[in-house]
C-alpha cells in the first residue's frame, strides 16, 4: 500500500482542478485492501477523477484503488470476464472487441476506471453497464471482507446504483464480473449508428463510436471537463405535454411509468448559455451539457456556473437539472450550494 503525501490533484481529475490533497492512499493488491486502515478523517474513493469535481482548495483523504488484471473464462454461450477496479474502462472495451468478445463497443471512449463503471451505471449509445454486469466484488469496510453483489443487488438505474446510496462510503469495488453473450446483437438505434448495416461487426461500431465522440465532446486532455455535467432530467407526461406545446421541436425520450426524459443540453442551449464563459469556467461551445475549464478555473468557479445554468433552465422550463458529476469538498461529498463559500 502506498501512503503518499500528495500535493496538487490537478493530474488526478479530468476537470484539472488544482486542489490540494494531504493524504493519498493507493491500493494495488487484495492483500493491501485487506490491511487497509479506514481513515478516521473524511475520505473519498477516487478512480480516474473523470466524474469528480473538487470544489474546495483542499480535498479529503483520497483512497485510490489500483487493482489490476483481466481474467477471461469461456463458457458455451458466453465469455465471463473478471476485471480489476484499477483497469481503464476504454482499454477494456478495446481488449474485448479486438479479442472477439463483442458487446461493449457502444461504451468505447468513456473515460475512467472499471471500478467506477457500476457506480453510475455508465451508459452511451443505447447500452449501459447493467446490460452486461453479472456481479461486483465489494470490499466491505465494516467486515473487512470481500463479498459478491449480484447485478440485481447493485440496483442499477439511469446513472444510478446502490453504490451512490446505501453503500456510499461503506466499501470499495475491487473488481467487476461481466458476461458477454456469444449470440451478440449490435445496438444501432442511436443517431450516428443507425446508418450502419445490420451485419456490421463490433469493431466497426467501436471505431464509429470513437469518431462520433471525438467530434462531439472535448478531449479532457486538451480542454478539461467532466463530460455531461448534468443528468438528462425526467419529467412526468403532463409536464412534458405542456412544454411540448411551447417547444414542439424539444427532443424527448419516452420512459416507463408515464415519464419522459428531456435532453439537458438542449434546455441549456435554449436559455442561451451555450458557449457562455465566466473567467476560465465555461459552457462548451458545441455541447452545452459539458462545462469546461479553460485553464485556471477553481472547482467553486465551475460550481457557480452550474448553479447559474440550473437557475436559468428552471426559470424558463420549470425543470430542475441535477449534477451527474460528484462534488467533493474537504469534508467529502457535498451539494452544489454547499460548495459555494
Ligand atoms: C469527456 C467525458 C465523457 C464522458 N462520457 C460519459 C458517457 O458517455 N457515459 C457515462 O456514463 N459517463 C460518461 N462520463 C463520466 C465518467 O466517464 C464516468 O462516470 C466514469 O465511470 C468515471 O470513472 P472514474 O474512474 O474517472 O471515476 P471517479 O470520478 O474517480 O469516481 C466516480 C465515482 O465512483 C466512485 N468510485 C470510483 N472508483 C471506485 C471504486 N473502486 N469503488 C467504489 N467507488 C468508486 C467515486 O467515489 C465516485 O463516487 C464522461 C466523462 C468525461 C470526462
């Protein structure tokens, strides 16, 4: 176990926020996990920091799982893979697709670690982790034991799971187990993929997804960002029908239980904030759902901008946007309003 006296975390988060960390504990093996002393002070489990916004000048103690390894078992009808939490998600997608195990291609180029993937049930282009997740190996802080959580026990939903709620801060995801069925079917329903032929192979889909994402989303290495800053909001049918009368071109996705998902990026664009910039904090000029750091923005600068976006969208549409990004202050996870001094 590496107990590092850290420093700036700018290189440990995709928004490149220059907060200071005084204690960073890296965990590279299961033996180190078993020996882990759970910090008394506030702490945060950090993957690759691509869904994390440090909103204060200091971070809590950071626990960084770096457990590696991909084990593949071939069964008659599927490939079963156990993958260490510290592996990189996109590298896993490339590995599976190039080794003849299709399924994850629509999830190519999502930044971050394998261990974080179940936390918000990552998803893109009509596919989500839950479609392939068999189970999660969980290190429980109270018992200091590993346990297996079935996919059903993970309570996956839209950018949701048990790890954001009942199990938040109670343990670490050590590895995940995926089942990739051999009777693979491509998912081509989303714009950009729906022009591909039905007999397309997974590698072609992966390359197409990478091309589309590169053309639409800023690369955090060139322009630091957290991807979609807000979740797409879900409203009831009645509210949606009222909105649709005023905005007939409003994009929407019908959901079960009389609910409708709206496109947060479209709402932000319609309130005139696409390309808006305050100092070094900005709304991306091509994709309004993405907030960016032009260089020296602090986490608080980004949080202030997010609050402005939320207020303007609410004033115009009576729709409440919620951050998809995790907001982390010195005392641990906090809300947007908590993060403003
Ligand atoms: C350019 C860009 C594009 C993106 N596109 C998408 C997209 O298309 N779809 C999508 O779903 N997301 C997207 N995201 C968000 C991000 O990629 C995912 O949320 C990803 O899973 C975050 O991984 P990470 O390792 O960086 O997590 P972090 O930001 O480090 O952590 C995220 C959460 O997971 C927890 N966590 C991390 N590792 C563990 C662990 N081992 N055990 C327990 N908890 C853990 C953290 O405590 C935190 O709550 C995008 C982000 C960027 C920057």
